[in-house]
C-alpha cells in the first residue's frame, strides 16, 4: 500500500515536503483545480515523487460543455506531462435550482442515474483517462442506494471508485448504511481516501467529513477489518487534512496507517462473497 497526502493549498507545501522527507508518504495527491494557474513546467518539476490528480470543482454532472472542454484541455496537457497515478472527481450536486450550494449535496441515486452515466462517459472521453469517482458521506437515507449505484456505474461506464473509507463510516453513523455493503466496491478499487470527521454544530448532530482532526477509532477499525481488501498490488491510500495542520498529529495518523498496511502486519481473515 502506498500512503499519500492531499496537497490543497500552497501554504501547506513545507508540511508536504517534510512528510516526504521523513518517508511518511510515498506520493502527493494534488487538488488539481487549485494549481491550474501554475505554469505546467513548474508544476511538473515541483515533486520528484508520483502524484495523483483529484478534481474538486469540475461540476461535470451540471456544468456546460464549453466550460468542461476548456478545463479538460488544461487537464489533459498536465495528465500527458505528469502521468498521474489516477484522476478522480466527485459525484455530487454543487447547485440547486440555479443557486450555488454552500456544501456539496448528495445526488438522488435512482433519479439521477441516467444523467450521471451519460456525463461520466462524456467526461472520461474529454479527459482521455479512466475516471475514479469518490463516494459521498451520506446524511439522508438515500445513501443506502450508493453502493449499488457505484457498482452499476462502474459496469456501465468503465469508471472506477475512489473509495473514501471515512465517508463510508460517516454514512454508516448518519443513516445506517452497512459497512459491508461496500465490500464489492472495495474489492474492485485500488485508490482510497481516509480522513477525520466531526459532529455538526446544530442538533440533531450529523457526522460531517471535515478533514480537520485525527482518524477516528471507527475508521481505523473499518480499515483493519478489511485490510486484505484494501491492501492489493498498486493500491494507494490518501490521508486528507484540510484544516488544523498540526504536523505531529498528522504524522501520528500516517504512522498508524503505515503500521496497519506494513508487509508484516497481521490481517484478520476475510470472507469474500461467492462470484
């Protein structure tokens, strides 16, 4: 298992370089939207380790073709130049009735399937790469439809899932989506995310994917229970932190992940469903 760290803002560059120098991470995941203004040659020379591209604001399900074609042309040049480990994006809603949402919203997995399938096909063609799509930290009961939705979408479009383990834990805590419902997705996936989460301010409390604290015991237990499913040849695990950049705290989490996926770690037995 290769362990990585998300690089979202220029101000965290010293932290990222420190984590690389200490050997705690093997690659860097770029929130690529934030770096498109940097000259291509400068960005390509920025790291001497592998990188992943994580797209945040393409809004490919909702955005118009002209805007997406413009973004795709810039991304394709970087993809050709930097050969990222993967290119990932989000299945989510950014607007409602023409209004920009403050937080990303979950799609309706049944009603929106046709539109999402069409746009995934189209967006992959524009990017010229297989796309890995991140699962949502569900709040409402519609999240129960997510695992089957992603399995169907992968079959129909050839895309993959960037499986976020902590998002699955959020969905389990918020609306009871069984963790085992994701086993088929995990078995087929090779790129993963994990991060800390926190409770909402208002009651009744919701579990929010805040990326601002240490990994929870529930997330670590989930990873440990399915270690053999996660830790396959070529697999990557990106640790996300978008706030509260305490290097000692972050290093501790990365050390926990490194120890869990070490070659000599003892994995619990895994029962796989019959084909």
